[in-house]
C-alpha cells in the first residue's frame, strides 16, 4: 500500500456519501495549491488527468 492510499481511503470514509461539483473540487484544489505551492505540479497533473480521463489514448 502506498502512503497516498491512506489519504484516499480516509477521503472515501469521510466523504464517500457526498456529491460534489467539479467547481467545488477545482476550488478546493486551488486552495490547496495556495497553501502548498510546492505541490502545484502534482495538482496540475492530477487535474489534467481528470479532465482528460475519457479521451482516447
């Protein structure tokens, strides 16, 4: 198990029943980057991956 798996598991446990908009997610990701600019590249890659998840490879 990767260390990040624990965070993902906590997210699902705490918020798994909630529905959120992509706008809300974008706002939360931007707030995270504002507080932790050293993770900007990783968050940008995640957001791009999520945005293109349905694209053909």
